[in-house]
C-alpha cells in the first residue's frame, strides 16, 4: 500500500517482498543460590539457578558448585562453575559468564556412638573402661571417648555400667555433634 499526497505518482509493482536479517541470541543472566547440606566429608555443593529467560522458553541451566573446604560452618563460600544451557530454546541464549559465587551452610553431622564396657578384676572401685565406636565419615580424624562407672564396686556378672561424659576430639571433631553424651 502506498499512501500520502503523492501516492498517485507511483505504481507499486508488488505488494509483498522478501529480505533477510539476523536474530541475535539474547544474553541470559543467571542467579545462583547455594543449597545447605549436612557434613558429608566432601566439598561438593548443590546450587539452584534462576534466570531471566523469555516466558515459556524451554531450557535448563546447570552448574557445579564447590565449597572452599569440607568443614561444617555457616555462610561458607560456594564457587560456581561450568554453567551451561540445554533444551529446545538454549540456542537462543548466550551466557556472559559460566562462573559465580554464592554462600551456603554445612551443618554438623550427628554422630551416633555405641559403647561397650570391658570386664575387670575386683579393685575396690566402680571405674569402668569403655570402648566407643561411631558412624564417622571414612577417613575423618576423630577420637570419641567416654567414662564408665559400674553400678557398684562388688564382683559379679552382667553388671550395669553407666556411660557418661562422651566427648570428641581431633581434626574433624568440629564437623560432628553428639545427640547425647551418655
């Protein structure tokens, strides 16, 4: 269609035509949030990802996360890397960065202790030797100890031993909590 005061001076050969142009991929901004976890002896971290995609586009953003160290603590830095996109509409986007940083907490792991008392020869007191086993993460440096007291000082079999004052020490002790010290 031609319009305007001079439109009558022109003849339009065709009402349609073709040309070409490109559509540039849109920059996709990613937001990262660290996911809290319970101590597991590793620096592996999970992250949730948000983005500013066009509504209804089908794509998935993924990335890997790593805590600075394996130890329990709050507000720990999580380094995010290897962000990537997949899905039907992924080719319509470009990432300005494939890395980032966020924070998360590694909570102490509850350590389950089991106790066994050793028999002894009568010595006039109630002190008992107690062995402690636990469910620590393999390779962690940790010592669990407790004290034991026989119900009385007298000789006898199957005597009750009260266990108390359980405690932890060692390089990895701060990564654990005890539900009970008895």
